[in-house]
C-alpha cells in the first residue's frame, strides 16, 4: 500500500482462492448483514470480564474471490477537456450455490445488491497489499448459466448526482478549499468521501451553480490547470498544473521495453507506439466567468484549445495558466497508446502501478539512418486489469513523452554528456 492509502477492511480471506499464485487478487463485497458477534473475541477466555460482544453496526465484508470467474477493472484516459471518467469494474461470480443472489423467493433483497461497496486489492498473503479498485455497485445481474455479473463505479461517480442550485465556498479562495466545500454539499456530505485535494494557485470567483458537484469540481480544477480523478483506493484526488511531474508516493520507477533485451526491463506485448494530435494546442484561450480572456501561442500546427467558464479571478492568473498550458501542449511527442503485461508470469510488481506514475520506455526504432534507441519518460494515464483463474493481464497507455534520455558520449570538454534533456 502507499503512504496515504485507505486502510483495508477487516475480512477473513478464503485460503483456497488463487492458492497457486504468488500474489492473489481479493474481491471483497460489502454485505448488508453485519458480521456475527461471538463470545468475547477481544479478550482471553478465562478473563472474569468476558462477555458476549455487542452486535456490530458496521457492514460485513465477504471475500468473493473463490467464486470469481472473471474481473475487469478499467481506469480510462481523460476526454478532450482533460476530465477523467470514473473508474469502472465488472465482476463475474459463479452462483451455482445461490450465495450471490440479490433477491429471495418473495423478491425481497438479500445481503447483496446495488449500492453495496466493492473493494479489490492484491496481496502476497504476507506483508504486501496493493489497491486496485474501490467503489460501489451500480447493478447486480443474474445471467444465464448461474452467473452473477456485478457492475461497479468508483466514488468519483457519486459526485455526479445533481443537488440543485448551490453556491460553494467563499470568494477569492484557492481550489483546495473550494473542492472541500463542493464535496460537503454533494450527496453523502464531506464525511462520505475520502479526498486528497491539492491546494492550487489561482484565486477563485464565487457564484451559484446548477452543475452537479462533479462538474463544478472539474471546472474548479481546470481553472488551475490540474486534473481530478479517482485513485485505486477510491480516494478522489485533485492536482495542480504540475501534475505531469508525477506522484509523490511513487517509490519505484519501472523500465519497460518493446524490443530491447538484456536490460532487465519489463517486456511489453502488442505495444502500439503513437504520435497523435490529441490535446495538442499551439494556441490556448481561456475565458473566465467575468468575461476576461487569456491567450497564449507557440509556433506550430494550428491547433486551438479553448475553455470557457473558468473561475480564476485576476487577468495575470489567466495569462500565466494559458502560457503554462501551451508550453506543455504545443508539440506532438511519442506515447504508448496501448501495451499489455502478463502479470501472472511473475511480473507481480506491476499490480502497484497507478494512474499518474511515471515509467521509462526503451525502444529500438528503425529510422532512415538505421536503428536508433528511443529512451523516454512518460506517465501512466489509463490502466485496465483483467484477471480470471487462468491469468492476469494489465493493459495501459501513457501521456506523450515527458523527458528524453540522451545517449552518453565523450566530448572535447572532457566531460560525459547525457541525461534527461527536456521536461514536461
């Protein structure tokens, strides 16, 4: 787990589930029935103060991994406005026992169904646990062949429920406090969400809004050049405009390779390396709610990115943001559009990969002048885990390259050249 991750629930794991794997997934489903109470589970038997434990009012958690036939967890890339969708999970369970039915014979609900929480992580059964997904059941379907299919979304989706007209926060505050105020007005309130919001730099205007809390939060973060997304442990996270610098909780920076052998790098399967015009901009124009416009340009192809309804207050804030954005977006660079890693072949460390982590790519590319080594740094922007009892595949994509590592050479100045040549 990472430094600020949500703690795992109290749960008894099935010892037979994925028993042959060095690292096994855990699919924990919240039950509406609290765990059974027992005889003095907190003290020793011969203690004179031993009593029956009081019934718990907290939900119980059940390990469903033994009945798992398939699971796919998806964290998709952002849209053209740099807004990330909610994380999504689909789980298939064997229901020949009837254990996972969501209804009784009279149609009344059982312990499982829509609204229940689902938390998924990986564990090596000893000291290591790594979050994969945390969210809530959107639908619980019974399908042909005694199969239950459960569809879940992470907690970012809960913020998408409209709450009517509201006026969050105070004038002139920065994005962090404003996001906290928006979350407090969302369904469930501030205590219903685990959040980690960057303070931000701009000072925000204040006005009533009819947007859903999620849409208002996205406008606030966009007004500072940051992004808003759901992390693997279900925390709703915001960043500032320096988000491309990477996460502060990443401790291992993996090296991957498409066709470079003998380096110890993780070998990718079916990689697609791409340069696209997605999110490219040689002109960025920002307009705030007061009608102030900020424009920055850079020589390059005529791609324009324009945002309206921004909430920065001063002209200088808009100008600074537009200049920072065009500096990041004006040039097309290489990215990993898609690549696969077969986790179950022994590549277990990749279960800890998160959106926002940075990785290094090695690729020997054929060029008009022969073969050249591509050695770049990029950020994970989308991930998908798919596992069954037969195997586990991680599919991922990255941002455009954020840094390039030059070949080390000896020059006339008697010093070694090399190192990262440009940043994000």
